[in-house]
């Protein structure tokens, strides 16, 4: 006889594995090498200082999210926190923004990994179709690994962290010790906006644009909350994982970025656009052409780990929706596989949507560019739901803290965090004249509008069936059940 269907998720994650999950979500490799060339060509080496500014703002957001996940350690993170704060409708649209962003980011990361895989297997000039096929293979492989169970996921994420940290810190240290070409003062060198002065340490156009790029480097810490119901001590460990993952990623990224900047052999070529890939050219010049393949293998590991974390997060958000009857077909999507208690149907749905996006990238490049541009802005749209909702609940005097709290600093920190997220959203989405096709400069707002209309139609179809948010008494009973189940 077959195993009976599971009804509850298994708590197989610890503090370390929840930290590893969030760390892998936006790995140091993806966080740095995905934006380095864009940021330095926009604002010069002085873009490095935007890491400090963005980290400071995101740390405030992480503190607020740590407070929220301590109160609501539920699968789905942003969806559940927003729902608990201001009700089912508010939470539904928060989760919708987050889910779309996760799925689009997952597809983007698969395509990013495909480029490196193509180089490793001897296809340095791979066509967009070939890269899409490689990305599809990555998507299938990641889905199979996720379906195996949490043990396989934990092993891969732990191995990827070891490879990334050792690789990033080791490579950075080697460059600083033996291949430094630029003085430390180069970190204060910015691109002039008018030909008459530097743009560093001023909120000039280039500096703000660089901050928008760097914003991509410090998202993903909230993903520890996406697997909260699979963590053994979630109210204690998930808040720690949220803060620790952001802090360590920031330290590794800033160290590696400084090392690469100071090792660039021809800074003028980078600034005038002659060198379009300063990371690759610097490593090749300083370490030799033979380093290319090992470094690309390291990049692939980082991108694959990020892909797996994104895929897992998205599937958990879908499952959390389905459990609350907040999506069509919720009964099927909320099923857990026998034995491993994995939300396998939700995982397959996420993978299927990712595959469709890959096909879309082949036939409609501009539409895909629109979705890519939405990714970073989408995270901040999703972040704003719980941040603003948290401020409102506190002003109404209705907040009841969980085990992790900021005490008297809770309201000031949450207000500043909300203001920061609003600033970053407008900075990222501001329609600066960057693209040849002007409408693409409005791509974040266009995507928000399209997805809002689709979401409104979808919500209208399920709103009468959505389970209400838990009452305080039900929350207390859930906490008691959680303690009894450990």
C-alpha cells in the first residue's frame, strides 16, 4: 500500500539551514557580478559607497521583517505578514506582488546561469535559443532536486555557501595582496555629470542609478520566512536567519567589490565603455586565461543555489495561498507529497510558469525586458505591503509583539524602513531616459499596472472562498501546537 498523503509540512530545517536558504537566495556571486559592470560604468568606482547606503536601509527592513516573522512564522512570509496585519485582501495583493517577482527572478537567474554553462561546455557565442534551452534544463534539474526532499536541498545549499564564501573571500584577498593596480582613493572616483566635477558621494543622477542597481544585491533575506513552518524553532531561529543572511552577504559583497575595483588594470577603459565586462577582463588579466573555467564553475554554483532558493520560495507562497483557498484549484495545489511532505504540485506549477517565461523570452524580447526590469522594483513593491501595514497597525495601537521585538524602537525603525523602501522603489522605477525605446523606461510602472489588473481579476474570482486571517485566540492555539510538535 502507498503512503498516506501528508497533511503538515515537516520541520526539518534548523537555524543554519534557514540562514543558508536566505543566503543562497541572492548569493554573493549573483549579487555582485550581476550588477558590477552596470554600476561602475554608471557612477564610476565610487558606486562602492552605495553598498553601505543600501545595506543600511535594508537592515532596517530586515529588522522589521524579523519582528513580523517572530509573530507570524508561517509559510509564505510577506503574504502571511501582510494578511495578519491588515486582512485577507491586503495580504492577497502583497503575496501576488511577491509571487510574481519570485517567479520572474527565478527565470532570470536560470538564464544568467545558462550563459556560464554555455561557456563551460564550449559555446561561448551561444544564441538566445541555445541559452533558453540550457535554462530550461536548469529549471528541470532544479525541480527534480527540490522534489527529492529537503535533505538534498540543504546539502546543495550548504556546499554552495562554502564554495561562494571561500571563492569570493579567497579571490578577493588574493587580488588585494598581489594584484592591486589602483590606489584606495580610486573608491572616491566618480563619473562627472557635467564635465566639471566628480559625481561621488552626492545624490546625483549616476549615483542614484547605481543605488538602483545595487538594490538587487540586498534582497532575499526575507525568504527565510518563506520556509518558516519547516524550521524547528521558527520564532527563535528565523528572525536570526533574516538578519544574519543580509549582514554576511553585505560583508562578502562589499569586500569582493572593493578587491575587484582596486585590481582593475585599465580603469579608463571601464569608464568609457571600451571594457564592457570588467569582472571577466580583470580576472583574466590578473590571474591568466586558465582561471576562466574554474571561476565560471563557481559562478554556476552561485546561480544554481539562487535559482533553487527562488524556486522553493515561490512554491511555498503558492502553497500558502492554496491552503487558504486563495487561488483557483487550491485543493490540488495545497497537496503535500507522501513521505517528504513537499508541496510538489505547487512546485510543478511554479516551474511550468518559469518554462513559459523562457519561451516568451524567445519570441518577445521587449516584453521580457519589461518583466526583467520589474524584478528589482517588484521586491520593493512587495516589501512595502508589510512595512506600511506594520506602521498602520502600530499607529492604531493594535500591535502585539512576538518573541523578537525592538522595544521602543519598533515604531521609529518601521517608519524609517517604510520611507526607505518608498524611496528605493521610486528611484528604481523612475523613468530615466536609458533605453532606446522610451516606453521601456516606464517598464516597472507598466508591469505593475498589468499585474495589478490581472491580480484584481484573479482575486475577484476567489475572494468569497478565501479563509479569514487567524484571530488572536487561533494564533495562540497555533503557537501551542507548534511547541507540542517539536
